C-alpha cells in the first residue's frame, strides 16, 4: 500500500494516456479528465492495481472509440474512491456482453474482440480483489460508461482537508 495524493493518481493516468493518444495519432479523439476530488487529499491504496484497472478500461475505450471523446473522472465519498470512464464509441453492446458473460467462448463467438474481453474481465477481477464494486452503463446511443469504486484509507489528520472540495476540468 502506498500513500498518494488523489490528484496525483489522476494526473499520472491522464498524462500517460494523452501521450498514448498523441503517439497513436488519434487526433479525432479528445481525452477529458474531470476531477471532483478534495484538494491535497492523500489516501493509502494499492496504486499499481488501481493503475492497472484504469489502464485496462481506458485502453478498452480507445479500442472502441474512433472519434469523439473519452472522459475519465473520479470522486471521493464515504471512504471510497469512485472512478468513471466514459466514451462516445460504439462498443457498449459488446462490452456489456463481456462484462456480464459467464461463458467467454460464447461472447467471443458473438463479438470477436479478445482485447476488449481481456480488458473488461481483468478490470472486473481486479476491482473485486480490491473489495470494490464495478458496473457498466450505456453512455449516449452506443457509448460505454464504466464505474468502479474501491475502498481507501485516508492518511491521518486530513479531516480539515476533506472539507475543501475542488472541481477541475481539463481537456486536450
């Protein structure tokens, strides 16, 4: 477990994926970060596992969104951090099938996309290992919204900081 600022978590993830979208020449894809987190709030969390979850879900969004946007955000409430990854792509039906499927072979026969299947299933398993929850919703007509929440421990003596909530919107 590592003590880290919630702002630093989001900043690290956003920086990495903005580089990725530039390197892959995805100019018609906007990457948007929304931060609904308390300023300077530090938590104890398995940062590597959290990063892996978010990377899987963002990679999945990139694979299913040729143009439009991918939006990531997070919030802190009641001892848990909740992330969301929203895209304007066309993969909701496929992602929902992989997310809900008990028989991956059947889902892959219907939607031949092993990358999406692995990303969704791995993220779901990791969230459960962190004792969190995850669910999927449609976002618009065909886009995907994946929300997950994992419990965290706050660094001691942060009650005063938790009362100072900030909102930051950043775009490409």
